[in-house]
């Protein structure tokens, strides 16, 4: 069996900025993902103007958190991810969503 060039089939280095950049570049594009994420963002019960609190566990680069904040401006979203590099990307995408604290890498 040959190894795949796809980095998702190899051990992950989620605390490496370069690895996270590569992962994001090979992941689905916003154009491909945005319709599904936008649909999820409107599934919360209640009026759009009512505040909701959302914990985005494993939120990665913040794509879902950004869609929730766009669809529900009154939402309070806390993004949590194991990867400090992913949280940094989420902060670039939507500073308000990247309030989660990263988990230290295992030693």
C-alpha cells in the first residue's frame, strides 16, 4: 500500500502553523462549505434577534462560528479547539468567536 500525499492521512501536528496552513488550503473552500454552515447557523430555535449562547467545540479555523455570528448577531459564541494555530486562524476570521482557550499539547 502506498502512502497518500494527502496530509490528512498522516499524523497531525495541530500546533504547527505551517501544518494548519496546509490543512486549511486543502480543506473544502468557503464556497463549498458556506451553504451547509449557513444552514446550520439558522437551525437555532427562537427569533434571530434573541441571544443564543454557542460553544463550538473543535471549532478549527472558525468557519461555523463566523456563520453563526453572521446569522445571529446577538449570539455569544465561544470557540474551543485543541490547536493554538487553529484558534489563531479563527481569530483572524472572526475575532469575536476566538475566545476559547487552547489545550496544551501533550508532552
